[in-house]
């Protein structure tokens, strides 16, 4: 059976009817589409989880700095805070934030990462899944499988809206990553495909309208911290959905709303660094110091 | 689109367009030279020219010229590695008329004096489009095996080349022709589903009116 990735409702329906997880259907379908053995695709995805894990480790070094020198070292501070036991929301949550920052800061420092779905939003999905793997003792196999569910969500968004900040603003990058992570978290926590779709809707709704306004055009300010907030948002959405909270607006309609909002965004707020934070006095000063822009 | 377009590519940061795509453009230029480069003159246009330092675009281009892939951890040390390899590099922020905002124009020279110039754009998500080789318009994405055939504009030349590919069971997925003027020099850019082996390329080189043919693996 061929799966279609033009709406989430169809995927949820197929999963619910067959009594399987979205990830299982997606893996079987993709193996057929790519004319490859499912085990081969699983191993390819497993390799991506390994790169994510290495990135989360490497990114917490205290002396890590980006090529521009603007960022680095905040993941280390969060790791220290998690270790101290003195955190507001518990150390598991703080470790999730630390991982999002670590992967994102490593990206800015020219380390090896997995675009998920983009390099600018590369910390969110790893932070969610690795936190379940290391701090919640979820089996690795399930964690790898959850990446197939996340990919399916990403494909539905790509088919109906977009994943590029230059096109749809930060909502399209960090918003999509957060929605993908929320779906993965629900599956890993034992939630139903329907719950996963509600989590996608909630996560995306919370980030709708977020603009892409990087200082000096670099994937650093505010991108790195938005990765931390993106994984926090994914946990929020998953927690709500797992508790039975539903989204009044279905996920597929939220995705289309995101597209329309992106289309309505002025170009100054779509990765051109002409508006928003990039256009603040400090943003301009940093750009001038770096590039004489 | 498949799952690995969403979760992937595995790459050296920070930007799929300004780093991963740049590495692929460099790799394509290196492959077209077909020998280790000793000199590289890299002109950058648009966003590449403005932000190349912060994005490591220069390092990625150099790494690509040295043959590295976008996920090679040595990418950030490529300027030093170039020096070790005897490659001298000049980076020139420039303006290239009516080019895509993320464009690099790379002129490479090999030890034997052989030269090639390659203009390419990074068009998003790490995807690239090579638009000029030695000033001639081409269209190469680097996603497929490609053949660049320089030839004299004469009747039957294209048919002879495509016949040759067909006889080896190679299917063409993209074809582009550009010529300077009627009867002058022309260039075919051919992308294929399967790989193009050396013997096939030698056969194409031996055809009438063919000046040169270069085969490229996907980058």
C-alpha cells in the first residue's frame, strides 16, 4: 500500500485502522518507494541518530565557539545547571534544553550535524529523541523508529507549506522541527497516532508567526536559543496531547495556516536580515563589527 | 522527496546552503579539473560575498576542491590542508551579473597548467546548480552521474552521443544543449540515472565532431 504524505489525517487514519504506529507504516512505505530493504533504511536512520548523539556530546564543551565568535558555551552552562539539581522544571527538562543548544552551537562552530529538517533547526529533534533515549530509558530501536514518524510530519509540512526560513520564516524551520519532535515524543511515550497529530497541531500553533531575523545573516542569533525553545515547545505539546488535550484546529489546517502566514510575511522578516532582531541597534552593530555590513 | 530529505543531510554546519552546498560546488570544480589543483581563484557573489566568513563558505569551497564531502569533519581546517597539499587560494568578494545570490565562480589550475572555470549556485537545502563551465552555459545538479560533452555544432552529433549511451543501457534523465553560434562550439550536459563508465566515455570521445567529454560522479 502506498502512503501519501499530503495530509496528516490520512497517515493517522492508516495507522489507526491497521493498529500500527505511524513510523512502522512510513518505514514499510519508504522501503518500497526507494526499492530498498527496510532494514537498510532503518540502519541509515540509526546512523543519523548516532551523528545526533555525537553532536549533542561535542556541543557541550565549555570553550566551544562559533566561527564568527558570536556564540558558544551556553549548552555547557545548561549542563552544569542540570548537574546541580537546582532547576525549575527538573533535570530531565534542563538536559533536553542543553542538548538542543549543544547541537545548535556545534552547528554554528562548523561541527557535524544532521539537518532536521534544516541546519538552523538541527537541535530540536535530537534533543527530544536523545532525552527519551538517555534520560527516559526508551529502547534505541524505538527512538530510531520515532524519526520515521517525525520525517513523515516533515514531508506533510513540506508538501503543504515549506521548511525554509527564507520562504516561510522561522515558523517553517523551528516550528516544523518542533512539530516533528512533538510527534516523535508522543509515539515514544506510548501515545496514539491521533495524539501525535494533536501534538503536531499544538506545537505548530504555538510557533505560528515566528519570523526569521538572523543577526548578520548567521545561523546563530536568535536561532540557537530558538532551538532550546523549540524542544521545550515540543515537550509542552506532547505532554498536553498525552494527557488527552486536543487541538480545536486540526493539524492539517494549522499547516495550511502556517503557509498563508509565511506568504504574508514581508521579505525583511524572511532571512534577509533586514528586519526584526537583525535590525536592532545591537544586531546592526554586531553585523558591522563582523563584516562591515 | 523521502524521509532522508527531511532528516538529512548529515553535514558540517552551519548552513545547508552556505556550507554544505558550497562544499558540493567546490567538489564539482575539483572533479571537472580532473587533477589536483595548485591554484584556486574563487569569486563570491551576493550573500556568499557578504557572509562567507561567518558561514565558513570559503572553507567549504576549499574543502570541496580538495575532494571532501559536505560531512567531512576536516572541512573547517581546509585552508591549512590546502596549504599542505600545495594549493594556493585567493578569495575575491565580487559581483557577478544576473547570478543567483549564492554563487561562486571558481577558476582552478592544475600542476600541468590545465585550467577549468566553474560557476555554480547553492539553491537551498544543500542542493546546487552548476551553471557555467569555462564560460559555456550548462545545467548540472550533481545529483546524478553527468557527462559534459564539448563538440562542434554539426548534424547527427547529438544522436551519435545519445545512441552510444543507449547502447550501454544508460538512461538520460536531463539533457541540455548550448552553442556559441551555428556551426561553432557547443556543449551538451547530460545527466543519467545509472553511472557512466570509463569505456563508454572513451567511445563518446572517439565519435566524430567531439572535442572533449568529461564524466562526473554525483557529489
